[in-house]
């Protein structure tokens, strides 16, 4: 570690500690005023106002969200990007907090309010270090809208040039099953590809006493629901973690009527990019083959969503080094893979990057889950996350002997 990096790192703790009450207040404000995907107007304005107050110059994106550079442009060296998603979910807030959502049917139940406060805190701390002449590399803050949509707001943001001049990127995701004061990392896929699948079967319909005279869409749909996931498990490498799960099956209303149509809706998930690229055609072939004997017409609508978040080994090592510097070696743990989708994956198709899981559980107390209205986070995670990401920007460059997880 250079002397300058050491000095900056030593100063960082004090700066974040000073900022932490304000960061918690920003998080609570965002939590009380959540906005769903592509409607994050107030959220964007709150973040922009605070950045401008620190002397920074945020750039508004075309829809919602913003990007803001901190620190110097260094010839021959790209900026280090830090990304936060800022949208909320369309569900009721059941957290019981004093700062619960004031918007009926909308809640920050995935921790995006925490993510925004963390990246804001890292950016403000880095700006302070820059003003004191202690920042030797430029950072870029990306406050991204619409992560909760498919295929994700990252597509739109990347198209607006937010990765121009960036050589690596990092993010954190709130993890309410991990104690505050710990960070979870993993090299390779940490989340799954996530696609939407709709299978529609149709026929002339008929009476249940005469199933031989028509295509029985209910029976055929049952074969699709039970057999197609099994076919995928045999046609794709089982190490890819492929998973097709149905969330809705709809057909008919009467006991004695074979309906004219039926629909099955679900998600297709996969941990391996190569398997994900093949899965769509395998799915289509499997559905057509399964229903071929039942004299029904079939339509398969497959919406490709997001690829897996595939953490780069070097960037993961840098995040782990930052985590160890902030929390000690015991504070960095190996995290499990998840079949959840996360559009941070799109950034990693352009530049090396990694996502870490930020512990938000209070030790010894109830464990919550994301996408549930009663989610409660330990707000000490905000300062920890800000220190982690700011420390990631500072470096140092990680040598080959740094242990990888």
C-alpha cells in the first residue's frame, strides 16, 4: 500500500463516521417516499441535491436516475464505478417503522434505499478525500432506475454511456440473512439468469364426456407443467443450475367443460451463461414435443431477462481486500449462490465487476427476507457499505497472493 492510499484509508473511517447520521436520514427519507421503476423522480432529486451540496456535478439520465463523477481523470487509468439501484416494489410496507412508506402499495422491500445511501456515502466520502488531496483515482457513482423490471434499467443506463471510461465496477446488495458487520463474496455466478416463460395451449374445446373429440388443453397443460422442467434437467448440463418453476396455471371454469385455451406462466433460471443461451431453444423444443400427442396448438413466449451476475475474480479479490480492511478477515465470508435475478449482470458483460452481499441482520434477532413488506434492516450496514465501497475505490491493487473466495 502506498503512503497516499494509507493516509486516505485512515482518513476514510473518520469521514464516513461523520457522514453516517446524514446517510441514515437519507435512507429513511427514501424509504418513506418510495417510487416504483421508471418513476423515481423524487428519489433522483433527493440524491442530486445532496451531491450538488457537496460541490459535485451530477448528470441526470434521460428517464430517472443519475450519474456523478468524483475525483480526478487519470491519464491511462479508467474510473472505478459504484452502482446503486433506486426503485421500490409495488407492495405494502409492513415494517412498522416510524419512517414506513407514505405511498400506499409501494415499499422499499429489497433494500434499494440502503443501496442508494451506501453509494451516496461512498461518493461523499471520496469527494471529501479528493478535496483534501488524498484521492488518486476517479470514481463514478451510478444511481440506476428500474432494476425491478425485465430486462432491467441497466440496459437503458448503459446505452447512455455510464460505463465510458470505466475499467471496473462494484455494487452491494442488502442481505437480511447475514449479520451486520459481515460481507459475503463469491467468484463466478452469484445470482442467476432470470427469464419469463408463458406457454399457451388452445383447441376447439368440448365436453368432458368426450375428450377424444377435441384437444384436451387441461390434460396437455398438466404434461407441460410436470414434464418440461424434467426435460430441461436432462437436456442442459445439471451443473448450470437450470430451474423452471411455474407461478400460475390457468384453464377453464366449469367441471364438465374442456376449455378452448389454457396458460402456464413461470420463470426460467440458470447460473451458467452458456446454458442460458441454449435454454430458450431447448424449452421450445421440449414444450412442442410434450404436447405433440394431444392435438392442441401451442405458443411459447420466452422473454429473456437478465444473465447471471458473474463476479470477476480480480474485482472480487479487490472487494475482499476492501472488506478485510474495513471489517477484518473474519468479516468477509463466502456467500451462497442465488437463483434470484439482478440486472447488475448487464454491467459485467461490458466491464469487469463484482457484487458483494452486505449483511443487514441484527445479530440474535429475527431473520427477514427481501421482497417481503415486513423487511427490517440494521442501519449500521449503511456506514459499513459506504466504507467498503470507498475503500474498494482507493485500492490498493491486489497482488496474486491475495486469497480468493
